[in-house]
């Protein structure tokens, strides 16, 4: 999300450097960069780069800079568990203030993915227009597939907000948000990303087994 603020050319460091999901060792990456065409673009970016601006690089600093605000730390932990105490609820309410934004533009945070999915589904059903369903085509070990971040069924309506959960092309990266522009039966969705209309084609989500070192 932070890289969205940088405008043209911004992307995630993993995509820019060809690290993908971090499955390869340094030695393996070096070999792939030498002879695998899939990494040619990343190699070219690294060689031609004159200046690299990395947002939030302080997250990698040692020692780590941690907050000393106990109520905030407690609230974060309890919200991650999905079970905020009354004390945490009162603390969060004390931070309540008017926001200069329309309700649909406000970002809401939830303690669990389940809560977020329920709210997203409810908001989608309240929107006008026809609902379109896109189903995943799965194959492989069902236990491994449970670790895939992509939903089994994606429901969309024209005008709905969406977010990419994978780098899929140059300029289309994980965390990028857009609005569904057009939906047609038998065709991929057309998404408006910052004024650019993009037809988002099917893509593959690999579940990598780090112990067996295979997809």
C-alpha cells in the first residue's frame, strides 16, 4: 500500500528484485539470474538501477524500534486474537473522532480475516447490479491448498473495490487497489487502477512446500 503513494514506477521490493515469495536461497537465485529467462527483467532492473528508494526500510534496522505505549500494544495483541477486553474497547473509543471522508472511503480494520470477509460480503450484497462469480481451478494436495491466500470463489459487482493479492504484471502489484469497471459473462473482469483500465486475466497461485522444495 505504501508504494502506491510514490506514483509511476513504484512496486514491491520482492517484485523489483525478482525474489518472488522468498522460496529460493541466495545461491539458487544467483544461478536463476544467470540462465533463467523468467528472471531477465529483474536482472535488467537491478543492473540499470541508479537509485533505489525503499519505503519503511527502518523495519529492517537493528535494534528494532518498538513502541512503548502499553495500551496500544495490548490493543494490537487482543485485536489480533479477535477478543478485545473491555479496557481495550474503552481505549479505542477514546480515540474516536470525526473523519473528513465518506463512509465508503474509510478503511476499516478487523481482528480476523473472517470478520473482514463477512463485512465485505455484506457490503457487496448491498450494492446495486448483478453479482458475478469466478471460481478457482484447484489441483494438488488439499492440505497444501488450504494455505493458498486466494479465495475458492470470488464474487464481484461493477463498482466494487478490489485489491490485488499477488504481483501479476509490471505496474500491477500486491496491495494495489482498484474498482471493478466492467463485468461480462465468459470474460475476465476489467478493473480501473488509478484511471487505467486493465483486463485482469487468470493467474496461478502456487503453494510452495519449503521442506520438500517443490510446488
